[in-house]
C-alpha cells in the first residue's frame, strides 16, 4: 500500500508593515507634524497636563500616535544583542529604585510622569522635529543626509533651550551636560533606531536627578549611577557599526530615513552609493538599486523617476 505524498505547504504571503508603505510614512509624517505643532503651542500657550506633582506637555497626546505608528521599528537594533540584557536589567533596576524612593513620600506616581515626559521629549526632539525638518528641506532639494543632520541639530538646540532646562542651567558645565546628552541621544537614535530604549534611559536619568534633588542620594552616587547608565546606553546602542573585520561604517540610514518621504513626489528618497542609485527601502528586505546616471546626461537611465512603492522589481 503506497503512502500518499503530502501536499507541499501553501506559501504564505509576507505582509508589508504599515511603516514600510507610502501611506504609513505619510501617516507618520502627519502625526509628527501634529506633535511638533502641539509642542510649539505648549511652549507659547502653557498647555500643561497635570500629572501627580509634575506637569506634562500637551504634545504627549499626539506623541502616542507616533509611537503606535512606528511600532517595533522604534525599539532599536543593537550592534551586539548580548548587550541588551544587562542594559534592560539596569533600566528596570533604576525604575524600581525610583519607585521605592518616591513611594516613601507618596510620590510614586511621579515616576510614571517622568517616564511619560522622557518618552515625549525623545519622540519630539529625536524623531518628530528632525523628521519634519528633513522633509521640509528635501522640498528645496537638500539631499537626505545633510537634511537629516540639520534636523537633528535644530531639534537638539531646541531641546537644550526648553524653559525647564534653561532654569537648571546655571554654569557652563550645566550647559555642557545638556549639549552632551543631546548629542548622545541623537547618536543612539540615528545609529540603532533605539527610540524606546533611549526614552527609558532618559527617564532613569531623570529619576536619578530628582532623587538627588530630594536628598535621597548623594552627589557622588548620582554621578556614578549616571556614568554607569550612559556607559551601558552608548555601549549597547550608540557604538559605531563595523563591517566584517573592518573599520566603523555608516550605512546612511536611521529611523528618519526609514520614514521620510520626498514631499515633491511622495516617494521614499534615494542615495548614491558606490556609483549606484539605491532606494532607501525597508531594511528587512533587499534594497533594489538602479545604475547611476552617466556623467554627461545628468539623469538616471529611466524615464519616470523613482518607481512607486511596492513596484521596484523592474529596477
């Protein structure tokens, strides 16, 4: 009696994440614009949201939409995954320490407020503002990479000049601390897309700072804890990526490049690498490319510009 040959499994179609589509990128840009506008309105009109003993920016509301749209894309991709475990152990320990210290005075809710405030600041100033500025500069034909750099620079300067930060800046050393943190935050997000881990680390640093101001920990303990946290953060998410047995490299992509679109035609922008035009595409899929334009023509060997999303196979 012959055994029937089992039928081959039916292949399942791979579902494209929303963030990897033109519609998804348009939604992210729209949510980022809304978040940036509300943040500006908060600064001008004092649109505060009371939370425990703290006041939060009204931009925390549209910020939620940005986080939901980004989904897992904002969790980050560390260079070495074995570094993630000690990092998150330290973050959880820092949050538990904050809850324990603040609960003694009935202010445990403030730790939640610090977490929301930290996530909001990172989403606004390490993603939404740079994304909007990058998209705006691309309209006037600034290339993606310099436009992205200007976006991070403007957002970092804006963050440093926030009223709460100015109030805590009494010396040049204080200003240097905020400048250094803005640079580290931008590096973390740009190198590994680790917007969520950066937000949690920001919260833990705020917990350490408030605990010191409350007299719960000494100045030495604050400095040591902050140094350890920043060491873990940089070592896990901001260390330069390296090619195989080679020097550090920069692939030109980050969370901004993942989601930015060219407002002139609605397509994802492209970059020129090693003589080829490469579309900035979903990093989980191979990036198709087209031959670079010849020196004498000034145009790519195609007649219609960038192909529409989801139809790049002909390139």
